[in-house]
C-alpha cells in the first residue's frame, strides 16, 4: 500500500471559507449553550462578524492567483470578486434577517406548532425573539456559496452546491406567517433541487467518463483535465455533450433560467422575504460564478458548441421572465419573474467570451444584488395587520401614504427597468456591450426587446403607487428598524452610485477578470 | 435681371477680429445678469414681492441703462471698438465648441442703449399703467425677463448665444401677449405669435446648423472671416434661412400676421416689445450678419423685395384699420419694412437702417404709450371712430403724440426726416431699373404713411366727439405716465438729427457696417428725391385732413374692393388659413387617424399579444411539483437533444 500523499493547503487563501463554516459551527454551539433570550443578539453579531472577517480576508487575499487543496479550490480574480460580492450582499441580507423591530419576534417562525399571532406565539416572541437557527443556516449557506464560486473541480462544486442548497431549503420553510405557503415552497424547492442535483451529478459522471483515456493523464473532473480532454480525448463526443448539457441544467436550475425556472415564483413568494432577498442576490451570484467558471475554464474550447444552445436558453429565459411578469398580481412573484429575466441578461454576459464579458457579468451580479435586496427590504415594510401586504392591488396609492418609501421603491424599479443614472443601466450596458462586440447581436436584440416588455410591469407598479387614490385597504408602511433601514440605504445608495459613477467597481471587476487554469 | 441674380460675391469679406474685454468692459455680463436676477426674484418670490416688485423691476433696468451708458463711453475711447468677453464654454461636443461669450461693439452698444433707455421709460410708465392690475409683479417679472433675453440676443458673440436670446424674447413675448390669459383673444394671439415665430426660428436654427456643418463654428468672427470661402449656393441658402428667421421675429412678409394680433397684450408690451425693440431683432440679425448678406447679390435683392413689399402692405392695411393699436402695429410692420429695405441695400444703407431703427424706437414707443394714455382716459376704448376732440382734454398726450406723428411722417426737422428720407434716396441709388421700383415703393410708402398716421391723429384728437355714452370727462394720465411720454417726445424730435450725424461714423467700427460714404449716383438728383418725398407726405396729410377733419361714421361703412381687402389684411390671413391651416388640420386629423388605427393598433395589438401570452403561460405555473418536474424534464431533454444536435453538426 503506497503512502497517502496529502495535498498542500494554503490556509490563508481558504480563510474566508473556513471562517464562515467555522462561524456556522460555533452558531450551532451557541444554539445549544447560550440562554434563549440572548441568542438573537449573539447569533446576529457572530454572523455579521464572521462575514466581516471573511470579507477582510478576501481583501487581504486580493492579489492571490492560485490553485490549492489539491486542485479542488481556485483562488483567483473572479473567485475573490464574487466572494467579496457574496459577502457584502450577505451582510445586507443578514441585516434584513436580523430585523426584529418591524414585526415582534421577526419574520421567522418561533415554534412551528404555534399559530402566528396567537397569545402563545406572542409570549414566545417576547421571550425568545424568534428562531435563531436561522443564523447558522445562513452562515452555512454563505460558506457553501464561497466554495461554489471557488470550486476548481466538479465534485467540490457539487458538494458546495449541496452545502448551500440544503440550508436554503430549510430557510424557505421558516416564515412566521402564511406558514403553509412557506412550507409548501420549501418542499417544492427541496424536491426540484434534489432533482436538479441528480442531473448535475449524472453530468459529472459522464464528463468523468469522457476524460478517461487521454495519453499521459489520468481521468478526473478537475477543470484543467476537462479542458485538456475537450481538445484531445479519444472518447466519444456524445459523452462530452450529454455531460455538458446535464451539468448546465443543474447550474441553470440554481440560476433560475427557463425552462428550469418553474420553482422560482413559488419559492420567492413563499419564503420569508429576507430569505427571498438573500436567495435573489447571493444565490444568483454563486450560480453565475459557477457557470462562468465551468464554461469559461473547463469547456472554453467548446464555446462554439455550447453558445447556440445556451443562447436559446438565454433568450427563452428573458422572454419567459418578461412576458410572465406582465400579468403578475403579487409583488414578490413580480420580482421573481424579474429575477428570471435578469438571469437571461446575465447569460448574455456569460456567453460573451471575452474579458469584458466576464467583468461585465460580475459587475451586473453585484449591482443587481444591491437593487434586489433593497427592493425586498421595501417589501418587508409594506404591511398590515396580517403581515406583509404583497398583493399589488394593495399598493395602490402608496405614494400618497408614504411618499418616501414609494420614491425609494420607484427608484429601484427604474433601476430594474434600466433607466440611466441607475445601476440597472450601467450593468445592462456592461453585459450587452461586450456581447455586441463579440458578435452576439441577436442576444442583445432579444435583451433590449424584452427589457422594453419588462418595463411595463415595473411602470405599472409605479403608476399604481403614485396615480391611484389610496383605498381602504392600502396598507401603511412600517417604520423600519435600524437594521432594515441600513440595508435599504446601502442598497439604494449603491444603486445610485453604481449608476452615476460605475468606474471604480467596473475597474475592479476588469482587474479581476482572469481565471487561473 | 441676369446680372442681379448672379451668385458672385458682391464684395470680398475681410478678416474679422475682436479684442478681449478688460477693465470696466469686463463687466458687461452684468447688463444681462441684473434684469435676469430681478426677473427671477420677481417670479420666484410670488406674492411676497407684490408691494415693491415693480420698483425692483424698474430699478434693474435703470441700473442696466447706467451701466450700458458707462460701457458705451468706455468703448468710445478704445482703438479696436469690438471687445469680446468669453465667460465659459457653453457647449463642447466633439468638434462643436460654443462659447458662452459676449461681444460689445458699436452695433450692440447702440442696441443696449435703445433697449435699456427706452425700456426704462416704458417700465416707468407701466408702473402706473398696470397699477390696477393684480398681476403687476408677474408683469414686471416677464418684462425684466424680456429685457435680459433681448440684451443677451444683441450681446452674444456667436449665433447660438443669439439664438438663446432669440428664443428668450420669443418666450417673454408669448407670456406678455397672453398676459391677460383669461381673455380668449389674448390667449389665441399669444399662440398665433408663438407658432408663427416657430416657423422663423426653425429657419434660424437650420441656418446655424448649416454654419456648423460648412464652417465648423458659430462664432461671429470665424463665420464672417470664412464666409467668403463658401460656395454661392450655400451662402444663398444660409442667408435665406437667416432672413426667414428675421421675417418671423420682425413681422415681415410672409410672417407678418402675428404682429398686429400681438396688440392684445398690455400697451407697454406693445410699446417695448412689439414696436421698439424685439421686432427689430430681425434687422439686428441681418445687420450683424452683413458679411453673409453682402456676399451674395441675389440675397440682397430678396431682402430688399421683402422690405419694399412689407412696407407697402403695412401702409395699405394700416390705412383701413380702426383700432388705434392695430394701426400703430401695421405702421410698425411698415416701418420695419423700411429698415429691411435699408439693410437689403447694403453698404452705407446698413447704417441708415440702424438709424431709422433707433429713431423709430423713440417715436413709435412714444405713440404707443400715447395710445395707452388715451385708452387709460377713455376706459380702454381702442376704436378711433369713438374718439375725437381729445386734444382739449389731454394736452400732454396730444402734444407728445403730435411729435411722434410728425416724426414718423418725416416732417423736418423731426427725426423721421433724417432717418427715413435717406433710405428712400438710397433705394433710388440702385444700379439698374430696380432703383425706380424700390425707390418708387419707398416714396409711395411715405405718402401712405402720412395719410394713415394723419387719419389716426385727426380722428383721435380733433374733429367732433364721438365718444361712447359712459364717458363724460376724459382725463389726462398721471405724471408717472406723462413724464416718459415727454422724454420720448423729445427723443422723437431730436434723435434723428443727432443720430444721422454720429451713427454712421460710430458704426464703421463694427465689422462690415462701415461701407462707403461716397454719395451713390441716384437715378434722380438727391434734392429732387427730398422734394418729392416731402411733397407726397404733404399730399397724404392734406388728403387725410380733408377726409377726416369732420370725423367719421361710428360703424363700418361699405367700401370698395381695395379698402375691403385692406380691412381683411389683404387676405393674408385668409391665405394662411386656406393654404396652411386647413391642410394642417386635415393632416393632423389624418395622422391622428393613422395613429389611432395604425400605430396604436399595432402597439395595442402587441401589448394584447404579450398580455394574452402571459396569461396563457401563467397557466403552466400550476403550483404542482409534478408538473414543474415534467417541465424541467422536458427542458432537460430538449437541452440534451440540442447539445447532441450540435455535436452531430445540425445546429452549428
């Protein structure tokens, strides 16, 4: 038996991941040992501190360009940029999750067996401040996402996928109000997610088969091997294309691209709103980070083959998202379809095989994350006696009742619609520009046309808020607590600043737009 | 005729250079800024400024006048009498660089003095005239805005600045014509003025585009220095478009119809904007652009023809009108026709036109304010058939109006004699048979002017009383109104002589306006022309006196073809209505129909298709995991199939 050789591990480069996972483990211990009434503060501070520490490590590592832990993890420009993006957006999401002032006991179920707003529920909310298991779950999910964008082989990627997906399934089920909807959403997400994972795993198996038989190289699922195999493998190309298709399906499911988007509206609607925001911002970054790495590193040489297929998927995604958004009557479902359409625009960036395309996509991810978190932050505030009032008809006349929040939401919607002076414009420009330069004009045309369609539902909300008379049922806007206010302000200011002066972040993204291979 | 229509440059354009403004002249921007700030204060403060707002307005113009006077004397002492002050880059896009700069030269200095001087007197008059109007502060706000825009127009050092001022005065004019916006006639008149001006403004804008396209600049000095390099056709088009702009603003044929209607505004507005200053902007534009117009003889012929035609039209229509302000308005149209005639003749006649412009500013403002004074005493009656015998009741108004009347018909030694007669003589100085044509028109115009102005004067101040019942005792206007009248009357008496002896020399410093002062060979001896023009004037006066000394009927009488035509503005309004308005309305209806059925149908159809598609697709979103899984499976099969198809070479 030969001696097992341990791979060298660069702990500094892995530090952000290790910090998040470590914090999650500590969080589990906190659940076990800290008294119930103090857990909320401790857990929130622990999670935020961990995010900050991880972010600090990302900044300190910003010059790293290496592959470590065997060939499992690649720490390079895109990894660091996207990890940074995930951490910043996750911090905002944590602020929303930690909010306890808007609703006593927070947005999360305290005890699943107790009816919301019953006497017992209130007593529990006063004492315990809602479920605090949320924080370790979120921290685990963040850790998984950090690995997901850094994964340098398909197995690590698969494990990371599961690490961040499983906590998300749970988080979706934790809504305090409309609990059945929430649990149904979680179950759907779990079942379909497992289904998609199976596709991914099958794809990994086929690719593994494809890599075998290259002279002088052992079979493997790390990206360097796959890249080499695409060029020189003697195995049947059917294996490659079937494997690539199945891998793509697994990733496109997470990215919410049509026709694998079907879970999105139900889950976005059912999940507690802060978790929806977290998924819309961070999961999107993670999923597209992985897509970028798989298609730009592993399958780069096959780009002539996958571009038409993924291009059709992109167009379909934009169309489905935009067209279906038109008839939505629930603000969370509307934002879900908007997020689907945005996945289509992001795919346009993924399919522009240039440095600019890569940096534009990364810029888009971060800019969109800020806007979408701000949007969901506003959604958490518009409420009546039964919790959030998400039906659109209830938003009529909101501009008269609370001009400030209606203005903020209008601004965010204009950003989604891609109006200049908002990040929505600069980020669309950042992905469409390179796509056009790389000869993907048809994708850009589809993108612009669907943007026009998509502007309609956004403007419908704006018109409804400002030009309708407030009715009996128009809800009031709750005064946000400090945490929500902070998250909202960060999101709105970032949307504005990235729209007016996008150069610093774009330069950062351009400087980071180089994969190690 | 062939010789006239050649496109050859009439005289080569020399290089034009401007000195930099320094010292006291560096503050000429204050001329524009002071009225502008005052306007902003008046309009923004709202009712809080009601009590003192009018005095702020008056003093702003007064200060501007003093500043203008000081700058004027400063300029006199300079070697190069054209100073430029570049404030900042206004527009910088690619090759287009437009300076936010001012040019203070003899021509603009004269205009500054006219605008602020006459403007100050009219402001003063308006304090009293508008004292019973609730909107007096707003009125002074618009008035100051007008002065600021007009000063910017004459002070800009490039065509874009001129255009900014041009649109600014257009706006102020619109706001002031429809100042009493609750009167439908005032609102309509404002719209009419605005729309007709747009036609001219479009011409000016296109002219500026052409300058940029062909010369790459809109700065006066660069345009004038390089205009000689352009082809004759380009210069012709450029000049015609500038002329279109000028005719729009100055109420010249074919865009004259708005000016008489503009009299719906308060009388001080008619005096300041629609008699003394704004309507002369067209003359300023042509005088300023003289290197362009002098570069093409055809262009000059067009300008002369426009001037001659308009001056006769104005006289004929003016003789048939019964509204005191409309008669004066048509008289303005006619007098500006003289100025166009002058600037069209070119050479030394530029200066003559400017002299007439300045002199006209005095006597026409004088008569408009006099008309206002009459209306003030007669309960806003404007029909001259219902006046008569007012000389005894309004001595000051009568005397000052008389000075204006004598001045406009050109009785020596009042100012009209010194300003109009030389233009008539210059028209006779053309080289060929057109001398007879244009000289004859100018001479005929002088006789007609004498006729209709005498008719106006006699019917208003002399003859039997024909007042309406409710008026028992007409009163003279208060001091605040008569003092400006007296000052303007003095101007009407003396300005002509003073100007005709000093302005031509003064203007030589402005690029291209020097011209040769050598007497042109006229087709008739100069003394004969002078005698003739005095003769037709006396004839006109005598005829009008004979016809109207005993008053006139108080209702319109049936009349012959010519008088009927004149009462209907020579059918120009009917022509406009038939040729532009009716087809315009038809075109609009057709477009609305096309828009409703075609464009909207397409758009709504698309929207309905999207909405319908959305509604159908929504049904796929059943909420059942099994159907979601099926949809994902279908998608997966399709994607795998597509990849395999690519691999098999079917898709790539």
